[in-house]
């Protein structure tokens, strides 16, 4: 217990210290929200990765989907690395950085509003962001608190409150730069921590081959592969269709999440994108791959004591697997998940508060807001957002994976298509964007009411629907004014001067 408490105290001290250090970089709106667009590739890549993977992944998703799909759940981690990180940086990174600076935008709603020259789009996008970021935040509290309960036997509500207060302190003090520096520190902990935990858990089950052999003897419970031994160690697992839905939601979903895309706004320059792409992909392979690989052995844990009304509590699987580890390793795990969760929380609360201030309050006030007043309002809304999410976290409506599925489904379903098409296609129309909003939020909300499918699959369908509906509606609806389109895409027309390595004689050139 002493070791675990010391590790936590050091961790908390570093977080608050970084917040104090970063205060001088958060004296204006640009510095507070975007780090003055001077954040290097290493800090940006780690900020992207740590915002991506939180207690929701380590405790909720790895536990639930590892138990359901066995070792094939590792495909989720691979999808996160290749689609959610590598392709996201390649497809979105440079063009988002260039156009967002050209349009002078700091948030997703502001970007969409200026790209499509619509105040109404900005306002509705801001409301969607604020409403659906709350359940995601609640899911992060939930996952971390379960792990704290296992390690320290601390009441759930105490864990939630301590985490909320600490996150609020360093975000309010240092803004984006405080979160970026802390994300780097937290990312290093996550890289080494997940490797140590995977090795320790496998050793506690007799090593990899013994654990693999035991898992291979279990029969599948799914209709497709019912009664089949070895399904949980097979290539695509016992339920490949639903596994694909999880891969789509958790990988493609990052492309439309405001708190993820905002990392590209803040990166220092275009050249940093290439370096950041490599770092971010490596980070995702280790962290996401390690989490889901670990969860794949969830059926080896004694789950008989973690049922409620005869139903298995998926969120308790990973804590149960870790509960028998030595105290030092449990301390590392707690700091690991705390790192992942606080980085995600800080990104969520900063995104939400800046969206409300810059996209809802500032544009609709008749009087101009000074920089100091804008910063004050953002800091106040950080507190408001944390309080609301804490209230939801204390009595969550469902378990972790479902909360995250609802949030990601609505946000990515609404924003993914308008963002991607807006960066690449001049033919995207305002009505096309509105159709994307309706499809993304509509499918998610309708599924919450009628429960047609799991929130995970509903989220995946919401994203796919947006990618299909937005271009179809755009083809048959009035186009934006040519001047508006040309202004937005003018930023990509900058000519580059390339140094001539070999000069050919004029007669050679003529030939």
C-alpha cells in the first residue's frame, strides 16, 4: 500500500507541477486552446494517443471484447493503430492543419461553420459536441474508479471526485500546453506499463503457451461457432461480424471526434505531421494492441464473483485479472490507467469548454469579449462540464462500453463525413452537412430509444451512413458560392520551390 500511495503522490505532483509551469503559455485564447499552434510532433503524437486510449479501453473495452472474442480482439488494437492513428494522420493531418489555420479556427464546430459559411452549422455542431462528450467523460470516470476500488478499496464516489478535481486544476492552470506536456509524461508511463502488465498476467497463468492452451480448450457460446473448441484463439474469433463493428467504431470514429481532430490544429508545422504519424502509430500498436491482447485472456480469470443478477460485469474483468499481481505491479497499473484517463479527461473538458465559449457564447453576444473574459468563461465551463459528467458518472445509465459507443456514434457519425469531404471535395453542400448531422445523431438516439442493436454497432452504422448520405445529398442540393469554396481551398494552392539537384543543358531539356 505504501508503494502504491507513493507512486500516486509522485504522479499527482508532476501533473500539478506541469500545470503551474504551463500557466505562462495560457495567457490568451490561442495559447490556452491550441498552445499557440507551436506544439511539436512528439507532444502532439502522444497527446493524440493518450486522448485516444483511456480507462474505457483498458478496463471497459479490453475486458468486454477480450472476453467475448478471445485473442481475435487484438484485431481491434491493430485497427486502432492502422485506421485510427496511421490513416487518420495521413488523410486528415496536413490538410486539417493547413485549412484550420487558413480559416482561423480553433474548434471543430468553428471549422465546420467557416468551411461551409454557416452560423447555424457552427451552433448545432457545438451543441452536439457538448451534449455527447458528457457520456464519454462519465465512462472514463467509471473505468478508473473500478480499478481504484480494486487497488485501494476506496469508495467509487471518492475516486470520481479526486480525479475530477485534479484534472480541473491542471487544465484550468495551463490549458492545452499543460495537457500536451502531461500527455507526454503519461504516454511514457503507458508504453512501459502495458508491456509489464501483459508479461505479468501471462506469467501468472503459466506463461503464454500454457495460457493459450487453456483458452483453446474452451467452447464457443456464439451461434455461429457454438460448441467449437478453439474459437477464442482463432484468427477472427467466435463472432467476426460484431468484431468488425467494434473495429469500425473504435478506429474510424477518431476521425470525427472533436477532441482528437483538434490535435492537428495545434501541431507546429506541416513537416511535423510526418514525424507525428510514425510516433502515433507506434504508440497505438503498443498500447491498444497490448490492451486487447491482454483482454483476450479474460476467460482465464475467475469471473464467478463479478456477476450481478446472474449477468457478468464486463468492467470488472480486467481489475479481477490484475488483483493477484504483486503490489508494485498493481501500483504501476493504477498509474498507467490514471495516466490514460486523466489525459483523455483533460482533452474532453478543454474541447467542451472552448466549444461552448468560442462557438456559442462569443458569437451570440452583442458586446465583444476580451481575451481575459473569454479565458474566464472557458475556465468556468471546465468546472461546469466536470460537475455534470461527475453527476452522470456517479449513477451511470449503463456500463462503460455502451456509454462510449453512444458518445462516439453520435459525434463521429455527425462530424466524420462533413470534415473529410470538407477537406477534400469542393462539392460538399450545406444541406449535405445537415443530412450528415441528422443521420449521425438520429441513428444513435433512435437506437437508444428502440434498442435495435448494440450501441457499438449503431455507432459504426452512424459513421458509415454519414459517409454515404453526405455526398449523395450534396450531389442534388444547391452548391456553395464559388467565391466561398475558392476561399476555403485557397490554402492548398501554395507553390513549393524545389531545389534543382541536376541542371541539364538547354539542348538536353529541349529533347
